[in-house]
C-alpha cells in the first residue's frame, strides 16, 4: 500500500479491497481490526505517529527516539525519507533557540504542478543563453487616454482599457519590424512564425499560467481587451485549459500588479523572448532641458542570445518605448477602437 505523500507509477496498486464474511473491507479497515505489528506492518506510537518497518529499523540504527519523531510528524506515518531528512538536518546542526523561542518548521510535499514548473525553470536557465536588456517608458499619454476615455470605452465595449492591451499592440508592431524576436529554435532549424501568438501571464489560484492570444496581429485593442478578460476569468475560476495555453511565440508578463519595480523575467520555452512590465512610479526626469515629474515604468526584455543579437533586442525594446510614449503611432498601425486618434 502506498503511504501518504508517496509518488507512484500510473497503474500501480495503491490499495486492496477484500470481502470477509460478506462485508467488504478496505485494507485500512483491516489494519484497524488488528493491533499486531506483524499484521499491520506498522507500529503505533505516542502522538498518533505510525512508523514503517524500514523506518523503525533505521531509527534503531541511528538511535532516534520515538519522542523526537512524534513531535515532528504528528498524525503521519513515518517513512524512510522522513528518517533520512531528519538525520541530515541533525548532522548539519542548528543554532540554539533563544530563550522561549520556537525552532519548529512546516513541511509539505510540493505539488506536481510546482515540481514540473521547477524542472522547466531550471532547464531554461541551463539550456538557453538568456540575457536581459532594460529601458524605461513615460506612461503619461497612455494614462491620459485611460482617464479620458475609460468610461466611454467600457460603456461601448463592456470592458475597460488596460495597460496590457497597449503593450500587446506595441509588441505586435515591433515584432513585424524585428521578426527575429518572434523566432525559436527547433533542433538545428530556426523557426520564425509569420503570425504573432502572444502569451499573457496571469495569476491563478494554482500558480502563474500563460494563456495565449492567437493571431494577435489581427486583433484590435477591443479584441485584445475582451480576450484577456475572458482568459483571465477562466484562469481565476480554474477553467483554463491546455489548449488555451498551448503554443505562443512571445510572452508578456506584468510584475507591476504585485508591486515589482524591476525584474528579469525568465523565458517561456521554446520562445526566445519575454517582455516584463513593472509598477508605474512618479519620478523626476529631464524633458526638453527641464526637470519634470512623470509616471515612469521600467520595462525588461529577456531573450535567448543564441537566437537574438544585441541589435535586435535593444532595437525591439526601443521601438516598444517609442510606441508606448506616442500611442497615436500604434493606433495608426491598427484599428482605432474608440475614436481616440483625433484627440491625441
């Protein structure tokens, strides 16, 4: 029988059900009917702690008392891994606790999702030549658009004007000018899609997920806002599917919603680049020889140097900055969704 926290192969037997005197009993119920360690394979110990036979033998060899384990693993069956972990911590030693201070720790098994994510992130760092370049954007004109036309836009389309939609439009235009940033390695080939599937990283109850806006180059800002709203809602409600997240040629992540001022976003393989947005802060800057206070945002582009050279990465990010600081330029490139252009 598999113990709590064990990882088992698909198809493995984890429990046995048998019928005794016309009554169906699970293995757990059979255990409860016998107090014999030889029958149950475990020994009941103080503090409602159970110890597997192998773990009990290891405790005897290493002179670990039941009392030591009972305080650390209440209500849990102690396995070989628990004993090994306890021994390694004891051998490493720890500083003495201050008078009246607690030295207790909480331990829980990582979820399968978190373990897979960990493996993926480590592989990105080990298997790519990742670099990050930075710039800053004056967000004043975009903020002006949102303040002046936000209510009109919401009334007409049922959704607000978000910063991410401006960034998505800017990314699409910049990718047309720097297609290498939209490329990825496939074996010995360099693949450059002629479409832009833009992943938008959003926070979900089980962790960060990256749903994809497919053919974003064909979407107006209204289309982008409506699709982001739909996908973000599915993520919050745990209804996001693999198909929603499959593929993607470029990713945008917004650490600013959590208060991040600057970061180096990590690549989302097999993509070769990711754009990081951050918190908008009012800072003094020089404009036409004068010091003014402006709402500024640091932006970061992490990229795989095997695919993208410095010229492309810096040129791409500078183009993003230009488009965001002069939003009329990107509205000209696409569809002006709320008649904003004449006012800019």
